[in-house]
C-alpha cells in the first residue's frame, strides 16, 4: 500500500498540475478484510488510451502480487483517481 501511494503521489507532483489531492485509507471487513486506498487529485488527468509509463503499471502489478486490485481512472481536465484494494491478514 505504501509503494502504491508513494507512486500515485509522485505522479500528482510530477504530472497532474493539481491544486488538491486527497488520500483515503479504510479497512473494510475487519481484520481479515481488505484495505481500501484512494488517491484522488483535481489536476489535468490524461486522455483515455494515452500511453502511460512504468509507474502506473507497477502500481497494478504490486496490487496483483498481493491478491488485490489497482484501478486508475483519469479524465482530461478533471483529475485522476487511483484506487487499490488489498487483502489483509494471512
């Protein structure tokens, strides 16, 4: 979760031209549940189908390696949202 959040925040600083960014963490389903991580900015976003860099792919790969998911939604002029859902416990 830390590395996904770090990469998402680095992208906000490098690319988004955002004024605001919200980071949210929530645990759903108790101790054996899932960690929900959301990073959302109000920056420039990027168009659908644009070639993205290694950073976005690495966030998805990290989540998948842990048995979770990471989705990235961006709209030109309306910001970007990264949502990772990761399992907790063993």
